[in-house]
């Protein structure tokens, strides 16, 4: 049985700036989807292709805290650098993914990498926030640097395209990301006329974003930058590309736990949020220079 489509969002409103380096459209929660229908995902910001132009100033987001969840940055075009209060740093290029577990609290900054910033060029990114189960919210902060070369890969038959498996399992091929709850994250690159079929558990909250191009999803048209939410009915997803297309498929087992959030803190109770604010103000997230 096919997964039934619940909603196709074709307009996510006006873009807004995150810092001075990310021009994003917000689909989660901006598409008006109740949190329980998209758990464990908390946020999806999409920076469609945009050329910020060359600059000696490295555009980005200055020092900011996170606690209680994970950030997943998927680089389609452009290059991003990051530093954090654990002393970790790195650079992600096109095709790479940065999976940061904020856990018990971290300070972080991310910005256009210096050489890319000076040269300018197309910049296209997606950032997801993935909630952590209550039992894991105090885990030690850490990173997974997932390179393009290290992704699970499927070359589709008949020159249909390629699937990069970031997390979970796509038709028997596993992705490299380690997750705290069952999550699938697939990057599909389909050629014109290319088709692919996969199955995702009916109980998963499942959606996809058409990053580029236009596709038919279980018989319904989803144009460029459309966001498709599936019902929790059926398992099969059939995607056919009407033109060369890039699609991000995400699914996860809902956590079914209370969510209380305050800016970059996501916990289970008001008391935990209050304690997170106290810990941040006391410097327990560490130190990171601007």
C-alpha cells in the first residue's frame, strides 16, 4: 500500500535571514504542521540557491547556544566552516553533512568558509533540528562529520539517478549517521524521467522537500521547493522526476514525549528550560570567542 499524501506546501512564505549568511525559507514549523505530526524533527530551514557575492567578511551566524537536540546541516552548494566550545571545528563542502549533537549544552558558530566567502558563488543548504529523546538530552556534545564520499550510495537502474543515504536504511543500504532514535535521511538526485520506489514504516512521520526540479510523488505533482507531508498510512513511496531533480526525504519514529522550547533550548519541562538558562548564564556551556 502506498503512503498517502496529507499535504503539499508550495509556498513557505517570505525568506528571512539567519545571521547574515543564511537566507532561508522555514518549512518546519512554518508549514503549519503540528509538532506531533513531524516529530522527531523540530525545524527545517532551506536556503535555496543564492549567490551572496564575494566578500572579505565571512558571513554567517555568531556564537549561540544549543541544548537538548541535534542540528543537521546538509551542504548542496557552497562551503561552511564551524567552531564550538568543545574545541571542535571543521569545514563542510558540497555533498557533506555536519551532524552536531548539542546534548547537555554547547556554544557554536557557523559561517561561510574563508576562501568561498572571498570568491562568492552559489550557496544552497538545508538545516534540520532533530529532537533528542528525554533519556539522551544530557549526552556529551559531539559531532559526526559525514563526507560525500562516506555516504551510503545506490546507483539506480536505467540511469535514473543516485541515492545518497545519510541516515537510516534505503532499500538495504545503510547511511553512516548514528542516531538516538530511528531516523531516515535520504538525498535523491534523479535524472529526467528517473523513477525510484522505497518503503518507510507506516508509523514514521515522513516528509520530503523538492530542493530542485519537479517530481511526481505517488501520482501527485510536487514542484520545485515544495514540501510534501505523508499520512501515517501505507509504506511505499514512488517518485518520478519530471526534470532533473534533487529531493530530500526525511522520516522518523515519533518520540511521543512533551516538548518545551525556549529559543535554542529544547527540553521536556519548564523546569528543565529554566535550568538550561541558568547553566548557560553560569558558563557551563563553555567558552567560544566571536
